[in-house]
């Protein structure tokens, strides 16, 4: 285990374009460098200490899925070899190894593309209130964590801060065009179903996931991260039970700890104790190893 989490980057000779909840983005001229840090957020607040190796796990999982799903949609990945970036110092190259991608620049669609196979999270709250999720009418009597009759596509507008906002397919079409949203719906559902079938064979259920897309050279490509524990709900298949909240391969320990704190869920967040950090790290690595069949 690495001793320290990488929670910030400041590369000497590259221009930083953005700092997200987890990723830092740098300009490489024609391309971009995306660095996946070990930052972790909960309730839309970034924690003061990170999870060692989390960024490496997320980066490797995305690369794994990019390769597995390449027949469904092209992606933005060019290389993970940061040694070819001459502007980096040797120390920076060492820090960035395994947690970075050199990617194509794309014109990003301002829409999160969410596929839901099970009823949970904000979808469960919508269903309890309205009997529908993002305009999809659903049968009465569904229970939390239950498999939906069909996988549904529920787009959301991307928020710079705070929660993304769920919208209907028609509303998303008004933002990016009806033809584009139809294409993204098909790709999203197809990739989710293919990934779910694969993951199930490895003992993981994918309850839902979100994708981001852009346009590069006139083609739709998938960007950002893919089917990671940060962008998806992964459940252990052998513990699945309808009607209750599920165990998950993500930041569950962080959320559980914070729910028990006297913290009002606004910055600054409290420091995470070592045992919560260690157990969360184990969950991320377990998801990687189960999905890929490789030791971390």
C-alpha cells in the first residue's frame, strides 16, 4: 500500500485546465492529460484526506472497460504512458504512473447519460414520490433494489457544483438535439447491458452507471471514466436481496462513517479515520480484482 494519497497535483511545465472532484486536467496542445487523484467526495463535499491508490484503481478499471466495450463506442484514450510527455519531470512521471491518461480533446455533451437496471438512489426517491423515474412510468409495488422490468435511460444535466439534475429524454434532446440524445440512449443502454452481463459472470451486479460523451472528428466518443465504483453502483451478487439497501464496492464506509458524525454535510468535511480509509481502499481494489481477474 502506498503510504500517502495523491490529493493534489501541480505539474511544473503544463497548464492546468480544471480541477474536479477527483480528476485534474492538463493541456497537451492537441490532446489532454487527465490525472486521477486519490481524492474522495461524499455528499458532494471533497474529504480533506484521500484514499491511497484509489486513483490508480479507477484509472485501470476505466482502461479495462474501454478495451472491453470498444466495439460499442470509440473512446478518448490514446495512451497511459506518461513517460512520453517530455515536459514532465522524472518525479512527476513517477507520481502520475498508473493514474493518468493521454486523451483526445472532444466537444463534450453537457449531459450525463445514466443507465438504470435496478431501482435505487435518486431513482427510488423519484419512484416513491411519482411512480416514475425521469418520465419513465413504472409498475406499482416495486421495492428498493429490485430489478426494473427493462433497463431505462435517465439523462441528467451536468452540475459544476452539487448534484446533477435529472431531466427527461425530451428535455435532454432540447439541450443537445433529438438525434444526438437518441444515439446516446442506444449506446448507453447497449454498453450497460454488455457490461452487466460480463460483471455478473464475475460476481458483481451493476445497479446503474453513468457515461459521458463528446464529439471528436465528427464521431461520438465516450470520455471521462467508465464503469468505475465512482460512476456506478457495484453490488456483490452473492449478497443481493430485494427490498433492502445493498452492500457495495465503493465509498459506503465513508458515507456510513459521516452519517454517524455530527457534521452538517457542508465544507469543511471532517478527517477520515485510518480504519475507514483502509476499508474503503480494500473495497475499490476488490472491485478491480474481481472485474479484471488481475491482482492490483
